[in-house]
């Protein structure tokens, strides 16, 4: 193998640039040329190719987002689109490709692997941390810290004005960001899609806290669980407490990656590249504790990541 492709695809995540840098430099270290395609699978189909040398990835480790840009490609969802993508990869002399992205992008990679036996390696890049086969995906730690920073700031004003604040965080159908940020931010309650909740019980809890002298509270809501505005209205109506809501939204995707995400991205990017060059394919790399691991994409995409019950219990106990 002397030439490989690389894309970032789907939702962007802080740390993707560090992963690109790692792939390029690890490949160059083994005498392999890296072709970067802009705009994910869409850019492969449209042949938006550039050779990435060591210098082209210099100075990008501090940036959020992705220098290769990202996109969602409808054409790639069709077999004819994937055929075009394979044709372009062959035209560019690519004998394999590293795909950095979330579960959708990894599903696309598995399709290419299964249909055309094209050598692919997946690198998990998603702020949602909803990909199984790895304890952490690139961008999660930064997104949690961004949400935490917002929670800390809001707590100051919630305390001063004696208000309840309902803060909605990202996470699609999962509550990983919400649970982690709620624990770290000392939230009084956390609502996630994986666990049923009772708003009446939360109102009782807020009243009980107020009786004990607590005059402000933070409730963290995962976007997949409920709308912060509706929770705020319910609480206000049922308790009479003054409440506000805040949707953090896309700010959680941006920003300079944390040291954790940068190092994770460097390790995963280099590991994926070395495995691809060594002849492994159809896998996604990840971490299990501090160890690097690699699993078949078919396994990763057919298993669900579950929330940690110990953390859920901890959040409950801490909110008392
Ligand atoms: P993410 O990778 O962040 O989960 P998406 O789910 O939007 O983001 O997926 C990114 C891209 O991956 C899609 O636009 C599409 O081109 C490709 N993709 C997603 N699911 C499939 C699929 N089932 N088959 C083929 N390609 C897919």
C-alpha cells in the first residue's frame, strides 16, 4: 500500500484536525502518500482531492472543526453513488481509506468494505459519544467541557436571582453529554432519553430543596429527552418558582479541542493508519480504558452503547 485516502464525514467534532494530522504524519512515516478528500463522501464522489503533505497539517492541532470540511451525502446512500466513489478512489491510486466520523459515516464505510472489498479503517469522531467499541469518541470531552463552562456561568446567575435554570445540551438520541456535564456541573436533576423521568417528581424535589433553603437549581436536559422550554414552563406552572431555559445548541460542536481529545485523536489516527497500512481492514479503532483496540465495523455498528448505571445512581445521590 503506497497511497491512502482520508475523509471527515457527518457531524464535525473538535479533535478531527488532530486526527487528520496523525493520519498524514503516521502514513508519511511509513512512506505512504495521503490524499485528502474535501466534504466527506460527497467530495469523494466529486473528486475533491488534494495530496496532504506533512506541512499541510502543521498548526491545525489547536483548531476545532475540520480542515477537510464535512458534508452529508445523499448520493452516497445509493449504490450508484458508492460505485462512483470507488471509481474516484481508484483513479487517485488510493488502496485504502481512513474515515473519521460518527455512526452514519462508519455505516457508509462498512458498505464500501462489504460491497467492494475496499480496505477501510474507521476513526470514531462524534461529540455524542454514542459509538460502541470505544470508551470515548473524538470531540466528546471538548463538548462536555463546553457545556460545563456554560452550566457554571448560568449557575452564578441562577444563584443570584434565585431561579431554576433548565439547560438543554446536545446528544441526539443519547444522554452521554447530559449525564457527564450534569455530574461535573453539580446539577440538581438530569433528564436523558435512556431513562424514564417524572416531571411531577422533579417538581416535588425542587419544592423539598426550597424548603431546605435551596433557592436555585440547575436541570440538565438532553436534546433527545425533552425541550428545555417545555420543561421550564411545566416547572414554573407546577411550583410557582421563577424558571428560565437555555439551549446550548451548536456552540457545543466548536472550539479548540481539550488536551484529552487531541491526544485521543492523535493516538486513534496513527493507530488506524498503521493498521490499514499493515493490511487490516473493515475495522474501527477505539480505546478500552487506556488501551488502544480495534473492532470489526460490523460489530461496532450492531451493538448499542449503554449509559453507565453507576454514573446514573451517582447523579441521583448527588442531587439530594
Ligand atoms: P455521522 O457520521 O455524524 O453519524 P450522518 O449520519 O449524517 O453523520 O452520516 C454521514 C454520511 O455518511 C451520510 O451523509 C451518508 O453519506 C453516509 N451514510 C450514513 N448512513 C449511511 C448508510 N446507511 N449507507 C451508506 N452511507 C451512509
